[in-house]
C-alpha cells in the first residue's frame, strides 16, 4: 500500500514539474517562431551575405557578366 502512495506522489511531482517547465518555456518565447524556424533551412544564404550591400551585375546577353 505504501508503494501505491509513493507512486502517486512521484507522479504528481513529475506532472507539476512538467507544467512548470512548459509555463517557463512559453513565457520566454520558445514557441513564438516555430513556423519561421521550420523554413529557415530553405532560405537562401546569399541574401544574408548581401544584406546592406548593393550588388550590380552588368549582363551583356552573351553569357558574360
């Protein structure tokens, strides 16, 4: 019988710990940008390298730049 009481106590403590961790992670904003983070590997790396710089390319139509 004491094992049953101990098991119930441990499960309540673990559930409370999980709820506290979930509340803490939502408060600091961990789940705010899930959509952006899922498409982050699909973004072009050149866009970040050229940010703030104006790149001009002279293309003559013959395949030469």
